[in-house]
């Protein structure tokens, strides 16, 4: 059976250790600590934390913000699932931004080439975007196997040329001439994703994102593939010992991860303003938020759903806090970063204690 390089094994062992110890019990303390950090920031700005957080939650619950909450939830959930798939086996796909924009620009390019194909044509364009992103994510496998570049590094580095290439296409070959803005032409009306009954701003992309989560849930809990990934995440050497093909599972996990990220980008492009705009898919931070959600949830499907709802609410509620008490919405980014840092510290302490107990035996 073919295996990856020794350096790849070392990286995988360390990665799996993090994934294995990232238990749900660390999530609540991390959230509490992050809101405490936010309270300190509010105090330093001369604002009562209770007033600031009241404005934050009021911004979340306002009826006028609910459509934006639902619209932002779909890409965050999609990127969380994208990162969670390789995370389940202890790998880290940090090239989400590149795969997201590659899927979006590919879908836009195909849609522009077949303008009369309607919604079925855009489904084909979205699949093309998913395939392009899957192929790009898969490149990390030969780099790990033959070039001895860890997946966590190669996926991160591969993201930069993908973003730059999409930017080039939006600025030159595919640009909407005469607008002066680096963007593609508007997609034909027949290729716009249908809006859901509750809001013109929320479209079918929300349903697709939920279906992606359901599919991941089924694969993770009910199939041999899911069992293999969880086994490798728990113990790489044991997984190989019982006959799991590490190369094949790594290839499949990264390709699936990239495909979901690319499909997420394609779904965004088919919603308002119905075109690919340079930087518009990266600026909201969908990838970083999705990574945060997946890490806190340890890749567990139920945790992904709850985490995506929480962090989407934080992002949308930040606008209300900025409007009512004058605190920039970037405070919510500080809270998210605090969650990650605190979570990693808790996991590290757990690992150190476990190692100390094992050494004392």
C-alpha cells in the first residue's frame, strides 16, 4: 500500500492529535472567554459592556436583519463543511479562499459562455466551479507525497495564485467593459437562483447549503468513508494497520473539501448582485469564519450547524452595535479570534495534562 512521506506522517500525527483532543467541552469555556475579551475591549472604549452586548443582540433579532442573517449563514455553513471534511481525518485545508473564488469565477465564466441555458445551465456552471476547485485542492496531495510539502502549507500557498488568477480574469478577459469596476457582466435573469418566499434577498443557496450539511452528516455517520476518516483522525497508524488507504482517503477528502468550497462560491455569484466581483467573495471572511466554526465543532455535523448560526449572528449583529453605540463591527472579529485562541490554549493544556498523566504511570 502506498503511503505518504515520513514528514507527511509527522505532520498528520500532530494534526490528528489536535483534532482528537478538540472535544466539545472546550467550546463553552472558549466562548465565555471570548465574550469576556470583548467586554474588556468595550470598557477600554468607554462603553458599558452590557449596553454594547444589548445592541449586539438587538441587531441580531431585528426583523430587518433576519434576511441578511439567513443570506450570510449559507456561505459560512458551506465553508465550515468544506474545512470539516479533511479535519475529520486530521488534515487542514487552509486554501478555502482560493477554492471559493476559483469556483465563483469558473461558474461565472461558464454561465457567460452559455447565456441562454437558464437555471439548468447555471447548475452545470456551478458543477464546473466545484470541479475546478476540487482539482485545485487535490494538487496538495502530490505535493505532500512527492514534494514532501505538508497539506496545511500547500493548501494555504495554493490559495494565493487562485485568488490572483480570479482577479486577473475579472479585471481583463471577463470584465464588464465600461463600468470601471473589476467584475464580470451580470448573469442572465434566468440564471439567478430563485428567491425563497420569505425574502427576496434569501435564495435557493440557503437550501443547497443545508443539503450539503445533511449529506456530510450522512457520510460521516453512516458510511465506510466516514468511519475511515474518523479512524484516521483518531489514530493514523492504527487506521493504516487495519488497511485504510491513507493516500486515497486524503485525496478524496481534499477533493470533496475543494468541491464544496467551489460550489459555495458559485452559489454566491448566482445571488445579488448576480456577478463575480473581484474581492467580494474574500472580503466578508467566510473562509476564516468557517474554519473557526469547524475547529470549535471538531468537524462534528451538529456542531457545524450550531457554530455557523452563532458566528453568522455575531457578524450581522455587529452592524447593530456599530449603529447604536458607535463600536466598530470589527469587535465581532475580535470575539471570533478570541474563540480560536482560547480554544487552542484549552486543547493544548488538555494535551499537556494527558501527556503528564501518561508519563507518571
